[in-house]
C-alpha cells in the first residue's frame, strides 16, 4: 500500500466493459467448482478465523457473495500479506478479497478489477497514554502492519490519487516505525501499556474500534488521517476473469448488497466515497 495506481479507474472501467469470456483462472474456478480466496485470519471486522476453523467478517461475506454469483463454493486460505501482494500466485489461490489498496507497485504483478469500499485510517494509543492530539505523536515509536498503506503513511510515502477521495497531509512524523505481520499484533503490543513497546499504532478505524470492543485497553487519537480505496485483487493474465469480477462487484453495489454488508459489520456505509 504505497502509491495509488493512477490508472486504476481506467483499469476498472475496461474490465467492467469487457465480455465475460472464459479465461485460464475463470476456467479453473468453474471446473473445480471452488473459488479460493486469500484472506487474513486476524483482521476483524474485515476477516477473522473462528475457533472451529470457519471465517467471518466483511471481506468474508463479500468473497462469499462473489463465489455465489460465480456459481461455485468458496474456500479461504491464509498466506502472509507480503506473499499475497507479491503476485505470481499460480494455482495456490484465485483471488484476494482482503481490503487491499491498489498501488502502482502492486499493479506490476496484480490486477484490481473493482473497488468495493473505502476505509478511514486512524491512530490509537493505550488508554493510559496522555496524548490528546496527533501532533503529540511526533517522535514516538509507532506500530503498523508491514508493507501496508499505514507503514507508507508513516514513512510519508503514500499517494492516493483516486477520484473523489479526500486529500490528506502527513500529520505525524514517528521517531521509530515498528512493523508487524498483522494489525492485531500491533494491538497486542499496544495493550501492554503506554510506551512499554509502542507509543501508538495506526490501522483502519473500524479495526481499532473492533479491538476496543473486544477489550483492548486503547483509545483513538484525533480524526482519521486519510481514506483509502480498497479493491479486489487477482493475479495478472486473465482479463476475462477480471471482467467477470468487476461485473459481479458492480451488481453487488447497485443492488445494495455491499451497503448492507457494510452496515452489518461497521454500522455505516463505507462502500461510497466519503
């Protein structure tokens, strides 16, 4: 999650207008009768794996709807985020419905057929911390998921060029950035106390709220610092599959299914540009 794919709007538009003919991935999915979806097992409320091994969350519901519209079953796999974003998936999985920001860098190895929602990013601190505004986080140790939008925001290397997305500024300059495999790992260190391992963390606002609801002793500092468009991702090489996914996501949007799922998991409709 670094530099917003400037050509993403054109890419989505082309995908949406191409005929849904069979391609290598689409053929494989149809023949197998299963859509394999890469997801994060610990990213509530987007995606989480329950003790019985099943999954739930906003991304899980969206992926399940896509599979249903394709007429196949859904199956979830949980590779590391860096592996998903590196592309060249082969036959390991077919699609990522994992709240991924389309970037120029990622567009070199992945295609992004459709944006399905937008999420605000925010900072959180341990509830005992004295910080009341974002400026107080300058020079502090801040945790974030590795190779994600939030890390690049902290590094002042994030450019979002999507039409209609509010502009943003870099309001925090960390003294040290610590990266983690998942946002939950950030919260786990943050919950240990103010400054014990981290002074603050940055993540999606809905994810922070979900962690607080689950008992993490944290609070939000300041307003959201930026909004990011989040897209379905597929491996390069199958424009027909991209076109079919774009068609399905647009149908889910137009009929209100995406809005209903957003209200279910977030309490607000995040499927439209804020």
